[in-house]
């Protein structure tokens, strides 16, 4: 099973439209988790979805903590957000890239958000065991408020030669910085939450250069040995 994790906050109509769009593309082997900050974050709240769509109110606060709360321990997952416009074939293309490159779960597939290109992974596909390789724990670091962690995940995956940009899996990032969305209250709240994230990434980059990369390589070899 491939789990699609979709945290959403403060954009109830936008979230509902996106869920319906993804729901129409779900095939056997995929399940969508709509992760609300509060029950009012999707409208209408009493909407009925297929049995492949799970709507939950998260206990955690913050994008990365919510992903950690619902991350499957042993299966691949795709990280999305409520400010995207996915193309019809994005799931099929993501699955093809995954199967061609990291079918055993040891790597990162970056989806094409229309802007990042080969740089990072705003939206991507990976596993908890790959996060263990990168960070020593099978989860995202929770020090980050909102920003820069996606870049850190991408940078470390590239350093271990386990990063692939899936150009055909298109999930256009609808974002005010790109002039494709309004500067709404959610944007300003997340920007405020992101203060200090760059300094956290810089400190983790120093740790990586001092020996973290070597330790991650050892964990990678460890996971490879378990798959034999």
C-alpha cells in the first residue's frame, strides 16, 4: 500500500476540491489520508468519500509533526499539501519512478512542483526507513517549524546518491511567492512559524559535514544488509 499524506489547514474549500481531485485518481494500492488541523479545515465537513480516503483530525501541530503522526512504519508514503494542482497522471508517474529507482524504499523521489526542478523536494515519496538512514530515527526531525526541512531531506538524499527527480509526476505548487495564489492568513501564519528554520538547517548541515554523512552511509549499508 502507498499512503498519500495530505495535511491541510485554514483552506477548507480548497482542501475539499483537492481531495475530490485526488480521490478521482486513486487506484488499487493507494490510500489518501486527509489530515486536518481541526475539523473545520474541510468543507463541507459531512462530505462522503470513498473507502480509499481517510479523514482525520491530527493531534500534532505543524506540517512535519503531522506527517510523523500518520507516517506508515513499513510502507511508502507521498507527502503533499493543500496548495497544489496535481495533473491527472501524477500518481501513476510517481509510482513508475519509485518502482524504477527505489522499490526497496531506500531513497527519495521528488515530485515536480513546477518550480523546484532538481533543487529540492517540496513534495516527494519516500519511507520511514529512509528517514532513519538520513537522521538516525524513522521520522522527520521535529525542530523545524515549517520551512527548509524538505531541502535538507533532498540534500542528504543527493549526498548518498539516492535522490531522483520525477519530472513526469506534476503537482504544481499554487503559492503566493510564485504569483499563483493570494497571501492568505495561513501563508502568514506558516511564515511566522518558519522563523529560525534556516538556522536549524545550517546547524544540521555542519553536523552532517563533521561526520553525519559517514554515519548515514553506515545506516544505509545496514538497511541494505537487511534487505538481502
